[in-house]
């Protein structure tokens, strides 16, 4: 319960790993509309082996008006960074935004308004992809990178951390943390919100609380989308298979396999229409990932990969 005359508090968590775009993210947060009755702070969790973002954050902290708290939490495991934000916060609400996104002026105000109206434990906002001129035409027309929640029979059952506000006073969030086991495969946010929902936490959507995300050239490719969809399917399959065994597990595998086959077959009539064809194929790949997760195949690793300077690239 709020104390009369006392401001409520919001911490905005930004997990970062060697992204200079972090400066744009922090500047966009500082430029947001101010919220009357709320104290807002930014927590930056640096997941690099060395504190590579410290100097940038220190410099910006002197320039910007929002207070910024820097935390070095190494290990190249995104869950460690997300949990560091939660551990560092004592606020009523915690929001998350990615280090390659920029907030719209009313981003936080819209999330808070929806949280107050819905009393939901979590409020999701949309992520709008911004494509470069060199992105394939079919990708821009189909908008394959923007993020929206998925409704199942009229409700949202899981979520994402690239644009969310958490009401930390909710019983379903008390003591909850992100899975370290999924910190390099991805899917830690899917599992987090799935478990939150199963313990009674509701999830709402705030359509005007949007953030922008520029799609880099490395992600503007079908193979990147395919890897991401496959991993999403794997996470879903693992969650489905947790409480399934025997005939029940075989039934889930059969359903996912049939959905994959249907999606691949449905792509053939649209071979000349790359948007519809690729959308159907990518959905089929996701269902193949579900089968992979159901039978216990280890999830592909998207985070913590070597950097280009170390002979590899970070896939996410």
C-alpha cells in the first residue's frame, strides 16, 4: 500500500554486453516524459568479462538527469545480469529495456498507466523494428523482427524482457529470479513469465508503450530468424514436457510434428510470395524446435558467444 505523500519508485533495468548503442538507450530514457509521484532510477548491469561499459555509464551519469547505478556482473550469462537488476532494486516497480532499444517519450508513463488500471503483475509493450535500407524487402514488408505478446484463449501467458514493467509488490514475483541454466541459450524470460503466470500473476499489454529497435545487418537474414524461432520452440517444448511423460509426451510430440509438417506444406502455394512463404516456413521451424525441446535435446546457445575479435560473434 502506498504511503500518503510519499513518491512510489521505479527502477529501469538495462542489461548490456559490449554495445555502444547503450548510450542511445540511456539518453532516450532521460528524455522521457516525467512521471508525477514517481522516483525513477536506471540500473545498468554490465555482463562483459571486464567492466567495459563503466566509462560510458560514468560519463553519461554526469550528463543525464536520471540517476544511474552501474553494476558489473560478469559471466556472459544474461540471467546473471537480469537478476543483478532485480537484486539491486528495492523499488515498487522494475522495468526492463534492451541496450539496443530506444524508449518513446511516453514509454514508462504508458506502462505505469496500464499497470494501475489492470493491477497486473507484469505489463508488456510493443517493440517496433526499424530496418536499414539494406534489409530484404520481404523482411521489411512482413515486419519479422517486431515483438508483440501472444494471446492464448484471450490471455497472455508468458512474456519478454525487452519491454516490460514488473509490479514487484505482486506475490507472483516475490523472490522470483531468472534461470541461470537458460542464461546462454535464451528463453529465460519465457520461463520466468510462464512460472509467474502459473502462480497467479496476470500479464497485461500497453499498446502505446512502444520502444524502437534498429535491426543490425547481422540479424536481417533468414538464417538468424530461423535460429531464433527454433530456440523459441525449444524453450516452449521444454516447458510443455516438464510435466508430460509416456503417452502424454508422445501426444505432444505428435501434435508439434503435425504442426511443423502443416506449416512447411502451407508454404508451397506461396513460393512466389516471400512474406507468406517465409512466415510459414519460420513457423514450421519453431514447431520443429518444440519437438526438439519435448524430446530433451539441449537448447542452442545464443548468448555468451565469443566476440568477433575473439574469432566468433555474439548471436543475440
